[in-house]
C-alpha cells in the first residue's frame, strides 16, 4: 500500500465509526498470516490464511492437544 492510499485510509477511518477500521496490511502479502476460528456449541472450524505448511503444522498441533 503506497503513501497516498494510507493517507486515504486514515482520513476515511476518521469519518467512520470507531469499531470499523481500515486495514493497513495487504492480505495478499506472502508474509501475511492469520488464524481464525468459529465455535458453535460443541463444534468448531479453524480457518488459516497462510501457506499449506502453516496449516499442516497447526493441524498437527491441534491433534496433539486434542489427544492429550
């Protein structure tokens, strides 16, 4: 994101409510990683934005925690 885009985001963020923020990171960046999960009753799902290797590592960590 270049400087003018960041300035635009900052200006527009001031106009919007406080709970809505502009992202300052590029989600398509190769170093950008995120883990999100959703839980409903006794079910859950884990979503990973990152490499397949990251996803497999997290999957093995979850399996190790669940089998303890």
